[in-house]
C-alpha cells in the first residue's frame, strides 16, 4: 500500500492542502479495488519516468492526480466527471485558465488513451496510465485480480466477455505507448501480458 510519506511528497503538486485531502479521500473510497491510491502512485511514478518527453510536466502531474478522481464502475462518464471536477477545483484555487484547460483536456484523454501524434503531454499521461500493462507476471496477475474485484457485481461470464473485448481492443491498437521511452520499455511486455490473459478468457 502507498505510504503517507509518499502521499505527502506528491501533495506538493496540488495548489491547496484541502484539495489534496479531498483527492486522497476519493482514491481511498472503499468501492475502489484497482483505481485506488496505489494506482495513483503508479501513474505519478510513471509520469516522472517519462517527464523528459512532456511539454508541461506540471499539467501532466495535475492530470494524473485528477484522471480517476471520480470513479464508479456503474457509470460511463467517469473521465468527463473527473475533468469537470478538475476545472472547478483548479479554477477555484486560482490556477491559470490555460493550465486548467490543459489539465481537463488530459483527463478527458484518458478515456481513449489515443493522443494526437504531437501531443507530448497526452502521450506521457496516457502511457503512464497504461504502464501497469507492462508489469512483471506477478504484478500483472495482481492487477487483473484487482480489476475483477472492482467489477464484482458482474458474474464470471459477463466479466470474461467484457474483459476479452477490452483486451482485443488494446491488442488491436497500432501502439499502446506513444512516448519513445514508453514504447521501448513497455510495448512488447504489455502485449505479451495482454495476449496471455486473452488466452484465458
């Protein structure tokens, strides 16, 4: 689990302590099994690993904080609601309008994980969000268990069907990772993990 020391270090990215507390509480919601504080930590860590390829690392870091701020498995608009939360709270905190617009754009982009070719910030955040796919076998297995737990309301057949569709979609993409570093480090291993899981569905 993520330590309080880790959380305190990353909170400095945010413009106000109250906002940090609100976001941390959201990622600790009991219904979350994968999209939790551990996931946030992994994404922020991956953003740091890819920071050299970003155009505005602060915008990407804020995008990471907000990208799953709203998460409900029964909804289809989590990214949109997370982006709206970012717009409201960051504007209220007094951040520059252009920065707020970029953060909300990045949050919305995590729905498709399909940045435009020259979208450096989008590539970094999307790659960081999908970096879990390139985990070692034990890490990937743990990720799958967490995703299944988050969708515990679905029976096994329904989950398997839906999950297989997600896996086929991901494997059908020309590139999973859009940064140079992400593609070199993670592409092959992620595809091997996805193919191996699909074979079990």
